[in-house]
C-alpha cells in the first residue's frame, strides 16, 4: 500500500468536505469511514459506533462542559467592569499605562474561563470603549487584546488542555499546573512589548490620570476580591489534591453562580442563556472529539501513524528540528482549522513520533497550546480576530496586522520553552497531586 496515496486521499477528503461546508466533526468521521472502507478489511460501521460512544462517554471529558458553563455564567456578570476598577489605579505609572489592563485583565479572566474567545470578548467589552475614549491608538488596543486573549488557552483551567489530556492520555491536573509559569511568562512578554512601544512612542500614550493615594488604590482593589476568590477555589482545590479537574470544574460553576447572584445579575433569563450557550458549544466540541477519535482508530488500522512516524524519523531531524517543523505545520494548519480541531485531528498521528523523539508529553502539551494560541490570531480562521472584528467593526486584515507583534512574541516564547523546558515541567514535577 502506498502511504503517500493514503495521506493524499485523507487530506483531500478532509478539505473537500470542509470546503463543502460540512461540520468539522462529521468531516472527520466521514474521512475515517472512507479510509477504513478503502484501505482496511475491518468493517467501518461497528467500529464507528463503538468509538464514538466511547469518546462521548469519557468521564474525564465531563470537566469540559462544566468549565464552559462557568465561563458563560461569568460572561454575563459585571466581572469585566470590576476588573477595570481594580486594576486601573495601579497601572497609571507604568510605560503604556492602561494598555496593560488588556493583558492583566485577560490573564485574570483566563484563570476562571478556559476559553480564548470568551476571555477576549469579556475583557474587550470593557477595555475597547474605555481605552478608545482615553485616546489610546486603536491598533495597539486591538492588537494587545487579540494576543492577550489567547492566555485563556494557556492559563489554567484551559479547555484545550482538557482536550489534549484526553487525546494524549496524560494528567489534566499536571497540564494545568504546567501552564502556570508559561502563562505568566507570555503575559510578561506582552507587557514588556507594551512598555517598549510606549517608551519609543511617548506622544501616542495619553497622560496619566490624577494620582491616587495608596489607600485609595487599595480601596479600588476590593473589586478584584470576588474573582480572586473564585480563582483560588477552582485552582486551589486542584493543586491541594482536594478535587480532580472535573470536581474543580463543578466548584467553579457553583462559585460562578454564587458570584453572579451576589452581583445581582443572576436571574432565570441569564441562567438559561448561560446553560444554553455552554450546551451549544460543548455539543460542537463533543462532535469534533468523537469524529477525531474515529479518525484516530481508522488511521491505526490503516497503519498510517507508524508509516508517518517512520517517514519523519527517516528525515533525520534533531529534536529541535522536529519541534520547529511541527510549529510551522501547526501554524499553517491554524490558518484553516480552530484549535480544538487541530489537536484532535493530529494527536493520533503525531504522538508516537513525539514519544519516539523523547519529548515529554506534558511539555508537548504546553507547546501545543502555544501553537494553537497562534492559530487564534492567524487569518482566515482566527477566533480572536472574529471576536474583535465584530466588537470593533474593523476588518480582519487590519486586526491581524495589529496582532503581528503578539504573534512573534509567541514564537519567542516557544523558543524559550525549548531552551528551558523546566518552564513547563518543573512545577508539575515538584507538586504533589
């Protein structure tokens, strides 16, 4: 059997179905069925039924809809307004001033959301009109928000980490812990760029607000208390070993409901909207996961992962060469597919090769999150670009150009992650779960 012919047929099938507007999950399942029918003697029908049922009934995956629901609840509270009130007084004296609210606000909301688009939209609803009113350049507002919104994928709890953990069969709790330091690193890189730009362009930065006393700043910081308590409850329950990732997601939902109720924004309408929003999003993700699981099984019967691993191994790439090649591959793939589709579509093929190269799967999970983050701000399928385009009225190419510095900073972060792998692996190795 010619492996090149198999790969060509599968790739053509996937892009033909996607080009016809077929849902991603059904595209993956259909491609798997075509591959099994043509290149395998195993009956495709019962294999599809068993695999899709197994993928859909995974207990580990239960955390995903709960975190989605938590994000939907918080999306409908006054969280963004409170974040701005609490952060703004402390940032007036930094180079770049209130532009830093985009990064810090996204980093904080990421710790209770897990979704890049929700993080970008929630913080953007508050910062875009406020920073525009104060006279900050529009391209810097949108560019920094686009990049910082991707922290929703890296700072735990992260939806993409749950998907990767299920696909790669690694500890989701360890992935969450591994994402903490890289998330802080990326946020600091973004803030460093803002400060560097502000120092080089002082005339484009509006004047600082009237100064506040230290006690006044502390008083404004009280608005951060509810969200910090929720972050502490969710992540603290995981890191102390009290709860699994799934149980912590339930803690997050209960905490979000309590927070929403105390803010006075919880009523029957918002409850229904949050539940329906999370249900719709999870059904889409679950269909993709089920289709990808069947595609993984089909490729196993065809023998494609082994053949591809042998082909990549035959290229004689070093570990660094493999990582760089995979980064380019994922960036190109991110121009056409969303992050979850990228993970579930490729893991079955790539994991044997990655393991054969001696790459730690926890480290590789953080690497995957970084490259999927890049996909969030690359056209034509960049979710953060879509979100900001709808909120600002600007075209996608304009926002993509404004986001370009953030894209290059992510590449720098990947290089740092490779040079110093302990950035991702040290913390999960030294924390007892």
